[in-house]
C-alpha cells in the first residue's frame, strides 16, 4: 500500500499551487514564476496485484538577475509483495546572470536521489560551476561545467570497474551538463532534454551518463500531455546489477505562470 508518510508531501505540492499565484501577482513587476505539477498511478488486484504511483513538481523563479529552479519527482511501485521503486529525485539550481542577455552565469546546485533499482540508499551531489545560455527564439540552450562533491551510500560494497569497494563512497567529480529546449507550432509542441556527464576525479573508469527527455503537447491553457524518456549509464555499479537503466513515462501536466 502507498505509504501514508508521503501524503503530506503531495499536500504541500497542492498548497504551492494556491500560494504562488497570489504571490506572483503581488510581485508582478519584478518576479516571474512557473509552477507545474503532474501525477500518475494505477492499481491492479487479483491474481496479479500492483500499485504504482508517481508525481512531481517543478518550480521556476526569476528575480532580476537571479534564477532558481527546483525539480522534484517521486516513484512508488509495489508488484505483488515486492517493493520495486520507492525513489525520490530532487535537483535545485541557483544561477546569477552577469549580463542582461544571460550569456554567462556562475551557478550552484544540489542533487539528491535514492534508488532501489541501483541500490542507492542516498546520493548527495553539490557543486559550483560556470555556464552560458543561448536563447534564440524557438531554441533555449544552456551549457554548464562544474566541480562536484559526491557523498553516496549504497546497499552493498562490491563494485564493477572500481578498486574502491566501500558502501559509503565520497568522490570529487567533474560535471558537463546540457539543457536544451525547442518550441514548435506556436508553443503547442515543446521538446526538452537534459544531458549529464559525470567524471570521477579519482578513477578514470568511474563515469555516468544521464539523459532526461520530454515532449509535451498543449491541450488547452495550462494543461498538456507528455511523454518522457529517461536513460542512465553507470560504468561503476554494484555487482549483479546492469550498468544501464531506462524508462518511458506518459501522463498529463498542469502549469501555472506569472
């Protein structure tokens, strides 16, 4: 059964939807915001039983030269008696644009996840870097290079392609990140993808590749349907696990802007 302790989190997401519109109106001349939220789920009972639930919220705030982005997602999957997913993902970015055209910015970020599939109890990444934005009408491209400190705890200690067999792993990383988005048909079709490349500063064989992509189709004001494809490759991973994982999701999204 879906854990009751997560109900306050989704209540908070709903609360955001009521707070931000009024806050955005009071700061209309100086504050821009966008909040979007999505939910999905299914339940099957009988010979085959399954409960799947998922949701997420994205908050995007701009104030003068400051830009704050927050992405939070959650996935729960229990099939028969086996818990397959109970996973949180959170990414926070803070940028300060040095010029009005946003060509150059220093930035800081924090990333957290736990993942039953990869047997990650908790992964914390935080770092600073330098990025650039190229906004040309239908395309919005952002590139970031950063130095990252990673602290991860795994449910296991024996890794493929690594001589450091510890369940608690600390790592200095180099990050290269691309965010790119396209709009078509008068913004009725939107394509967006994020690409991450993490390279360990301690081990040349320790690197990760991640791709998060999404295409959405506007149905009417504020409501759209979407398809998501996520892929990740980890060259250093726990033994018995695959080095890659991908997933396709689809659902509906509701957005508020100001």
